[in-house]
């Protein structure tokens, strides 16, 4: 039996609007993925700790607060520090095009803005995970 893709969906910072995150989480579940939703007001440290504990293949951040240029770089830094270089960081929300470009240059995966299809998000995650197999951690 093939291992299900595990995705952590998180709402970072003070952003209290989670309808979009819940819609994406449901769509990813419907596409066959296992989804862990952390809930509102997560710090980057809490998100990374949950990602490690849940052994996820991808982290999806939903952000509508305008703090994307702070939150995503902090998460990327923590991912590098914790050795999560084989985990996808993706997300979406209200992110201007020039910021999408800058975040992708920093190492973020695709970022989905309003109007994006949830099927595109699911397909992107599936393709990324297929092309980037996780390393085995023999210390566990």
C-alpha cells in the first residue's frame, strides 16, 4: 500500500480568518492526502514542531494578515535549522505578485492566491512530493 502524503495546514500569526485554510484542508483530504490542521494563531516555532511530530511531507501556510514576508522566511529558517530540507513549504492567501516572487526565490514552493483552484494545489503537492522523496532518518 502506498504511503499517504501528509500535509500540515497552519494559520500563522494573528490572522483569525480560517475559512480558506479549512476549504483547502478538506480539498487535500478529498484528493487522498492525510491533513493535519493546527488551528489559528500558530507561531512559526509551533508550526515546525508540529511538522516534525507529525512527520509531514508538506507544510501549507494560509496567511491573510499581510505578515507573509515575516512568517514565511522565519519558517524557512526554522526548517533549515531542523533539517526539514526535504519538506515542501507552500501556502496561499493575500500575497502580492512581487512578494510571491521574492518568497519563491527564498525557497518557498508555489504560493496560491485568491481564485486558485484547490485541485491545482493538490496536484502541485502530489507532484512535488513525487519528485522529492523524503530522506530516511535512521536515528528514530
